[in-house]
C-alpha cells in the first residue's frame, strides 16, 4: 500500500472535559492528554498538517459557550500551537460538518486523518464516520481519546465499556485503531496501520461467541 499522507486532527481538547459534567472518565484524562500532546509533537517533527478543533455552543448552552472557562483549550495544548496549525470552531459532532476542514485537507494532499481528543462516543465517532463518505481514511488513537459514563432512558454504560466497545466498532469498519506508540512507529516508518473489516470482524465475533 502507498505511504499514507496523514494529518492530525485534535478534537475538542477543552476544559469542559477536565472540570465539569463532561469530565473524561476512561482512559484517565491526564494520561490521554499526555498522549495527545505527544502526537502533536510527533506531527510537528514529521511535518504533518495539524488541525486544532474547538466545539462552540450558543449563549445559554450548559457547556462550550465561547469565552467561558470550559470552552478554552487545555493550557498544555495551547503551548503546542504554531502558525502552521489550522484552528477550527465547530457546532456539530463531526469536524467536517459546517467547516472547511475537508477542503483544507485536500489542498494539503491528505488522504488519512488521525483522530485524537474527545469524546470517543461523540465527536471522534462522528468524525470517523463522515470521513469515509468524504474519501478520507481514518485512524483513531485509543489512548489519546476518551469517553464518559452514560445513563439515560435506554440504559447505562461505563466509560471503559463504552470506549472499548467503540474501539472494536471503529476497527471493524470506520478507522484503524492504534495506541500512541503504534501510531508513532507507523508515522516514523511511513506505513499504514492495520484495520479489519466488517465481514472479518463478524466471523471472528461469531467464533469468539461460540467458544
């Protein structure tokens, strides 16, 4: 396979995910943050385009209102932004919806996006799914992203179960899933990350369930 032309997409590394109702619960947020910062450093060292995304909600919303402390990027990330970094504000789960990110990536000849940031169960998932329709291959870094505990009328699920389940789901069709160290190795060697497909995953899932 040809060498992937990657861009790093840093999704919503905002204070809402470190202090408030949307606190990332799994993997531990300080660990995922350290891995996110590492991916930014590696991207810079390898001249990969970097997109920093912030979610923005209208005035009166409970979270992500521009100008509030929770809307701000984590200060550790702010220190890694330079003039070549593209900064984007979004209002939907996918980083592509209502933005010019897809067009910008095409001007950089990008064919593969690497997704880090928050949340696994919302914006990361939405971005990976839309990437397919736009013609981009997707990667997601399992220890540089994170989920929250959820409970509603449909039931409840822990952040760990949710995150791990979504990694399996994404690997089965929408994105290659890897750890930070595996991604760094792939970037340095110019190689693709392995990804399964729905048929293989279904066969292996059936075999696993029958054992």
